[in-house]
C-alpha cells in the first residue's frame, strides 16, 4: 500500500494555516476528529486570540476544507474554507468528549 497523491497526512494538516474565501487568515488546524470507521469527520480550527491565548476551537466538516498543494504536489501551499473569520469566530466552540467518572463503589461498602 502507498499514499495516494490526493491524500494528506494528518501530521501535515495539523498546524497548517486556514484561509477564508477572501484569502484572509482565519486560524490554524488544531486537530482532526475521526469516527470509529477511520473517516475524518471534522477539522478543529483555532480561531481568535493571539498566540493561542484567548483562542476558541470550532469544528468544520472535513469535506468543507480545500487543500491546495504546492506546484510539486508534495506539500501544502494553503488550506481554504468557504467560511469567513467572523463566521467561525461567532460559531459555537467545539465541545470535546469528556467521560463521566464512575463512582468507586468499593468505598461505599466500607462505610
């Protein structure tokens, strides 16, 4: 098996700058969200803030990003989305899953 020229490594996407339709910088890709089948469901983009301080993470569907390769096709030239910076800044923050702790029943039995 080998990488398809149209496939991108997650390590190359994470940290990449995302540009809006007006070619204005929106933010950077902070993470990718995969489903249980290995499909990439969402791209988590850090928007707002300065140097990560005050930044908010928002998610967009993976299919909504467009990866533009460099002329050689081996690196990312830029990543674009149809959303503006204002749209993503005002979007709700992405909520990461946090498991609810299970109470330790052993301590209840000793009381």
